[in-house]
């Protein structure tokens, strides 16, 4: 992964140089920073909006479709960057030429991202705002499943039920702590405080699809690291 990040840094540096040469000065550098922010899925200064955002069912449905298209784009991008790794490590002229090819991959990714947003009927700001809520909800739900707290709680409760009364009391704090952990992953209190009940509830209506997208993204990056 460090090789890929180093590769990406070189490509973005080349992007900044190209834009400085083409547009002259700070404006070009600003565009390069915007490219990096879009690649990372973050907000740029122009896109950041204040105030609460309401995730509607229609916007969420559009976002799920957008995610699927972007999974294909990111998969292609990461495979291309992975191929660049050994050459960049060599530090040869061929390596720099390969890095320029990587720049073209990033430019195509940016265009594909814009096309996917347009097809979904979403602005950059809407994608970023919806992604915040989706990430907060789905990552927590996925963590709960990974840690298997519900299964562990059932085992602990069954063990407690078989114990003498005095030992049940001794185990009670541990059972209660586990129960609170399970409740946290189920009810998502932190996400609800930050984004509101309505936003969390609408995201949960597409939990299965959003979880699949989340897992597929993890698989895509895992495949690149191998």
C-alpha cells in the first residue's frame, strides 16, 4: 500500500506541474488540490455547505447506483496504479513516463466520477453529504457484525444463567457492558446525534445494498495489496 500511495503522490505532483505550466501560477496548484480532494472523496472549499442535510429515499437510491459505478472506476484506477509501483521504485525515465500514464488514469477517473454523478442526478456536495451519513451508519453496523458482539452476548447470558446466584451477580457488570455495546451497534446513537434519526433511518432502508458496496470496496483494495 505504501508503494501505491507513493505512486499516487508522484502522479498528483505531475498533475500540479502540468496545470501550473498550462494555466500559470497558483490557480493551477488549486486545481491540483481539487483533484486530490475529489480522489479522496472529500469536500472542496466550493462544495462545503453549512447546515443540516436531509437524505431522502430518492437521493439515497441514486447514491447507491452512483456507488456501484464508482466501484468499477476505482477498481480500474487501483489496478493501474499497482502496475506503476515497480517502475516508480526504479526511478528511471520509463518510470516517469509510466507516472504520466497514471495521471491520465486519474483524469479519466475524474471524468467518470462526474459522469456517474450526472447520471445519478447528484451534485458533488450531495454525494459528499450523503457519504458522511452512509459511512457513519454502515461502518458501525459492519463493525458490530465483525466483532460478533450479539453472538458473544448470547453466550455470556447462557453462561450466566447456568451459574449459581452469587456468581451471576459477579458476572452481571460484564453482561451489562456487552449488552450496551450491542445496543450501540444496533441503535447507532452517535450517528443519530450527529445526523438525526430521519437520516439514519432512511440509510438503514438500503443497508443491505450499502453494506455490499462497502464490502466490495474493501475487497477491491485487498486485491490490489496482494
